[in-house]
C-alpha cells in the first residue's frame, strides 16, 4: 500500500518524507487512524465522510446510464481550501511552471496505489470499466486492461466491444490518469488514490494552461497562476462573478488557446525550414502578430483572474458611463448640495468645512439643489458636500470617477441596490448619523468597507462586503459623551477581506487599566494600611482623595486641611501614580508598535449588536471577528 494520507483534499505529513520501517504495532496504529476517518479536513465546513463505515471517509455515487456500473468515489465536491491546501502544501509547493509535471509525478508516486484497483474510463463518447495493472508516474498515465465482466455505456450505437479492443491497442493500453474515476471501495485502501487523481484531474481541467510552461518563472507558479485561477473557479461556482464576465472569460480563453495552437504550428514549420525564402519571412511576420495577440489575450485573462481587478473590470464593463477624468484646467471643485441656504448654515459651512486650512489657490464652489445634479457635474477628485435636508433620487446613478461624497453627519441615509466600488475608504457612519444599507455590493476599500463610529446607528440587510482590508470596522469609544453604536446585521455575506470580517477597535488604555489593576493590588493594600491602619492617625482618609491630592485635582482649600502625615502619604501616592502612568505609557507604546490585533469569537455577543441574523463570514484572511488594540 502506498505511504501517506490524504486529509480532506490534502496530504498528511507522512506523504512528504520516505516512510521508515514500521513494526507491526505501528502498522496497526496507522490502520486504526484510517478506520477513524482522518481524510476529513479539520477546517472543512462540510461533512464528506460516512461515519457508519469503518474504513473509508469518502462518499460514493453511481454513474448515470443504463449499464449497471459499480459505484465510484465522489471526489468532485471538494471545498476551495481543501484544493488550495493540497496544491500549496503537497503537490506544487514553490515549483516553477516548468517543474509542474515533475512535482506532480513525485506526489503521485508517494500516494497512488500502482495496481489492483478498478476505474471507469470516462470520455465524451463512452464510459467503460477497466482494471489498472501499473502506473507510469512521469507520464501521468495508467496501464489498464478491460475489466471482467465487460461493462460499457456508449453514446454511439455502432461502438462495439471489438471497436473498444482496437482502441485499447491504439492507446497501447495506457490511459491518462485524469480520465479515470476510481471504483468505490469501503475499506479505505483506495481513498488517497481517488483523491490524488481528483486533484490531478481538476488541475489539468481548470488550472493549467498550455502556454504556462513558456512563461518566465519570476514567481513560483502557485502564487502566480494556481491561486488566482482557483479562486476564480470557486467565485464562479458560488455566483460571485457577473454572468457576462464569465462568458467573456471563457471566450478569451478559447481565443487564446486557438491562437497559441496556431503559433505552435507556425513555429514548428519554421524550425523545419532552412531556406531563407520569402514564404519564411511572411511566416515570421505572421508569428510575431500571433505572439502579440496571445500576449494581449493573456493580459485580459489575468485581469479577470485577479480577485480585486475582476470586480473593477466587471463594474467598468457593465457600466454605461465613461469616466471624465481630471477637469481640463486641472482644478478640483467642491459641490455643495442644499435645498435652501441660510446664513447660519453658510457660516458653519465656511468655518468647519471650506476654510479649514489656508490653500494656495482659491477653491471653486458650486451649489446644487439635489445630489444627482452635483454628482453629474463632478470630475475626478471633486468633493460633494450634502447639507442637512431631505433629498429623493429617483432611479439609479453611477459614479465612474473617484470623488469624495460627504453626507449629513446627523441625518439618515438609505442606500439600496447600490454597487460601491471603493478606491480608498468605504462608507463611514459618523457619530449621531444613521445608515440603512440594503441589497448592495461594496468592495475594493483600502481600509474598512464600512466604518462605524460611536453614537451612530447602522442597519445592514442583504449586502455583500468583500475584497476590502477589513469588512466592518467598529469604534466603540470616543469619549464619555457618546453611547456605543447600535448595529443591526441581517443576511449579509462578508467574504474575501484581507483582515477580519468584523473588527472592533479599542484603545489599549482600557486594557492597561484592567491588567494593571491586578498588578497594583499589593501597592494599594500597603497604601491603605498607611492611610487608615495607623492608631495615631487623626481620621481615615479616602484613597481617592489622596490620588486627587497627588494629581492636583483637589481644591486648594481642601488640600490645606490635610495633616502633615496625610501630605506625606500624598507623596507616596504621587510616586505610585507616576510609576503606574509610566508603566501604562510604556505598555501602550509597546502594544502600539506591535499593532496588536487578536481574534475575538465573542465579539458578536456584545451589547452594541441589536440584531444579528443569517450572516455569512467566508474566506476572510484573519478570521470572522477580531479586536484591534491601539
């Protein structure tokens, strides 16, 4: 039996090193591990195992057709991270494109049973039951013979058993491994064989491109090609890519494959031609044109394969408007939206927003009665300030240029059926503001997709928030005058963000005080003994009064009535407060330098969350929930 274990879609560590000689006890222990079903990935979200069966941990299914084929292993429903882990950790690792076949062969040699298993040879025309007698790992092929009894399902009525035998002779009884589907066996002996062939089949059907081997190996192949193509495949499966963009991608792929095939044929004909003829010169020119066409097609494919760029590409493709770019004179304009303008509002606008900093050139200001007219008048880099008022925009509008849109700090904003492609920050819900966001898609923010300030109210229903640095960032502090934010989240999908899905921001000073409280217990006890435990003390003095005295917060006439002994105690308090403050500052600096962020699975149970129902958190880089201490 081949060494190594496949765990879900990956391999156990045994597959990465030569197997040492084992005693009978060790062999029994390994068999026991197999019987417990260690093929299920511990991080997997689905249960692909059948716990009632002692050996195998994989499921089976019966091939479609009239012929009574045996059950085969069901391996095509692996999750993204199961395939990701297998390719990254066990099959391809950091290999170059030119080394893919070699690495794959080494992987198969460690985990594949070389003989003794049956499979269904599946093609577009027929399925036939075969028995594997040997495996050519370097060629990724299996030596086979027709299984007995003969079982075949053909879509062509004239395809007889004699035709099949002739075909086997033409194939020299050797078939590509990716065309074989392993017959189910509940002993567990062939689980790793079935999964290994599935990984090879999926790779050559969905990841590998015929031109990959000729590209420069500046980065390892997995990072450069495998990961983005794998993510695209699963984004398409899970309906996260517009249908039009999917059609474009497959068309581009077909065009590139066809052009590359022509280029190979032309290059082959030129290599066989030694004469410096006019026809050869024409062929060389044609080859250069084909090469240029292939490079352009490959760049378009990479745009769609990139997780972030494909959303930008899809948004721009499906938008009916074109970006204006920078205003011809290079000037940026501030657009003010206001139903009416009173003197008080104008003064506060000038003071708080328009004249905050001295500028070299005077800023042009344009006034509008509604947000839509202001946005339509914008060029790249303009700012739109929406003053307090009630505005209704009928229908939809798109912003092709990158502009800054600032709402009503104390008002309510409703976003429904919107696509928000963010260049820098996403949506910020300021203190005392209220946001209702429904059925919208937000992505691409360099910071948080949605940033929620204390004292605000934020309701998120049926939205997608993805491909941002953080999904949702919540600030539950500011100062004592503001309440915690009130947040409602229903049926949102928060996925593929670089950091956490939801992250809570807290100052380290709060954490420092809590941690220092335990450290200072002994100091406080000693201080209490000095202030209240001595027999000749004129009266008991409260510790808070001493601290007030030491920090200068007590009124002078109150301080004057304290006895000399108490004043001495104030000096002790002074030293303790100074030491504590210094300690807190050093700790705060240390944590700030580290930028401490930690996972927090209890985050969603906090009081600020009014309602949390039906949300999904998927493939966020650091996890679903976290806390950031600064």
